[in-house]
């Protein structure tokens, strides 16, 4: 059997796309143990295009969620990890969209995709088919990222006719920016006051756009920070992860970790075969 290899190549999208697309990541995993990868909730709406076999994905980990096969899949903001079942090999591209990108590229607010996984061609039609074909026929990551830039720009351009329904309220966009900048460590009432809104009104408007309340989104952001710290090759002790990412204590981190991944931090680390693989 070949030695295991895990390659991950990150790239920024073209500058004109950056308010809509946060990042691209190309991945090529081979010879790893068969297992289930937890795709954690984050600030982004994630789309994944497989360059080889179909993706086998469930909308929850160890909770009985059905496993569905996708050639390419798009998801909204989540409150739990998705389970990606694999045989130790995966090759594909992950695209992380901002909530503004949901409207500009998919033509719908992020709340219509919250907690859901759908085939990418349901959202982009023939453009998704062309995108998959271009990505699979390209022979370098640079060429794949260039194809993403070109086709996502074309998707944004399709909606450039001034359709006001494609744009979110600026106060909601500003609340999202402030929560992201603080990595969730800011009071929702403080954000609302700065916008001149009541907390209740902000919560209604934010949930109506994103599909998550600002309080829940702040929890996702704190977890995302903790997950980044815990997934490094030489991670901090769990107590330090909790402190740095803004949790009151380690017990609070453990509760959120169980809720967002379906596993304790220790069980997650033991079962996540991709950790340190790169």
C-alpha cells in the first residue's frame, strides 16, 4: 500500500470576488485510513467539488443522518458538523462563500440554505456542470483556481442588472462583519446598539438573512476559532484552547464541541484521521 499523502493548497480569489468568496482550498488525500471526516460549522457557506469519486456526505455526525452521494455539493451556515465518509482517498476543491456571496453567486439569501446540503447544479444550473468539467480537466491547481475565478465572476455578472433583492440590508452585513472581526467574542446587544437597532430587531433581521441568530452565529465563530487552534500539528492543551477562543472555561468548550461535532474533543481528535496528515 502506498504511503499516505495529504496535500492542501489554499488560494485567495480574484480581488473583485473577495467580498463574495473567502477562499479556495484544493485537497488531494491518498492512502489514509477509511473514516469519517467532520466538516465543522464555520462563518462560511461551503461548496465542495469532487475531482474524483462522488462525495458521500451526511448533514450530521453519528446522529442517523442519511448519507447522500454528490459530485458537487453546496451547504449553508450550519450548527453542526457534516460527516464526510471516505475510503482514505479524496481529491477536490472547497470554496468558502460569504453570506454576500450567497446572494451574488447563488441568487438567494443565505437563510434559504441554512442547515442544508444541496447539489451545486441546483443552484448554478449549467454553470455548475461547466465548472466541474473545467476543474476536472485542468492539470494544475493554479488552472483550477483561475477557472473558479472566471466562472464565479460570470455567475455574479448574471445578476448585475440591479435586482435589489440580491443585496442584504447594510446593517445586517455590518453586524456580520463585527461578529466575525471579534471571532464571536462580542455581546449581541452591543452590536445592536452600535447599529441603532434593538437586540430583538437585529436578531430577527439577522436570522432572516443568515438562517442563524446572531447569538448562535457568535457561538459558531468561537467554536471555529477553537477548532483552528485544536487542528494544528502541535495543538495547545484544551484548557488553553478554551481560554484563547473566548470560552468561560474548558467545560463550556466541551459542551459546545459535543454540540457542534457530535463528539467530545478527545474522541474527535482520536477519530479525525486528517489531523496532522499534511
